[in-house]
């Protein structure tokens, strides 16, 4: 028998446990009420099946035990070792509170701007919005050239890419404002980032309008601007974005024209 107050190992019945999960021939004695509170998927299983034993094919017994230890009232915490497979299990079993615990762990984890891109892709995949926001704030410090070299650059979701471009432009604009002279390198990067933002935002707008018709989004800067200007005629929000980008580009070119 399980001793009261000790950490459960789930191998034997304990404290009115009323269901058994079978994973890799190992048996985990659990409580239907506990798993049902955490997971609508488990709740549905318990309602639809009369058997006390429920098999979980394709799962690893070690990972299921870690999941149980985290969701039961024990001292087990989300760690670097268990976080990533717990996210996968949480997604499959729709355990939102478990996803939130993993997100809290990942938020407090230290990240370089380069690493933040990896976590940004991960956060989007598991719908962790707060982690997305943090990663964008950290990743805005990475240069455009470094960003393009990142192996997961192409996996950054369109909306997150748009926000990252905007935050990068704001950061660089702030740096320029604090300098008495505007170095050519900073002006060049702002110009490239603004043009990148125009292309990325126009790609999002184009895909929304032409989803599924096989058309390729424009890449030439002039064509991208036309896509945004057409959208700006119908959207006050897009009109503000276009005006902001055009103003920032003018700040780059006007000083050169006066020289």
C-alpha cells in the first residue's frame, strides 16, 4: 500500500484510485476525477469506456509517470529534462494548465537573442502567447543578417515575423535618435529592416486575399508597396502602418539628399 503523504509511484492502488493507465506494460493507478479536471480528453475516455484499464499505445511509461507527478499535488516541477515532452502530452490531452506550467518554466529560462528564435517557433507551435511576446522582445536585438542565417528563420509565423520586424525597427530608430550623427551602417540596417517589414506584411496581406488560388506573393519592393497601399484604402490600421514605414524611410533618404 502507498504510504499516506509520500510521493506516489502509481504502481499499486492508493487513496481510492479508480482507474489504471497501461503504458509499455506498466500500470499506473490513477484517479478519474483528477485526470478529468486536467484533461477533457481523459474525461471523455472515462465516460465512454467501462473498462477500468485504459491503454495508451505509443506512449513512454517514463514520460507518463512524469506527467502524473507534475499534475498530482507533489513536489515535482517542470524542468529542462521533462518540459518538451510534457508540452507534447499536454497538447495531445488538451491539458491547458500543464501547458501554462511549461510556459512559466520557459519564460524564466535564460535566452540569447539567437536562441529566442528557437523558442519563438516553439511557443507558436504550442500556443504560448506570453512566451511569444518575451521571445520577440529578446530577438529584436539580433541583426537582420544573423536572423536570416538562423536555421528556423523560415519557420517563424507571419504574424510573429511582422511583430519582430516592427520591434527591430523601433529599436534601431531609438538608437539613431540618441546619436548626434547617424552612422551609415545603422541607416542601412533601418532601411533594410523597413523594406523587409514591407515585404513580410505584404506577404501576409496577399496570402489572406489569395489563399488557395496558387498565386505567388510579390517580392519586388514596389509591388509590395502597392499591395499595402491597396489594403490601406480599406483598413485605417494598415494605413497607419504604411505611413509609419514611409516616414521612417524618408528619414533615411532626406539627410542624404540635403548633403
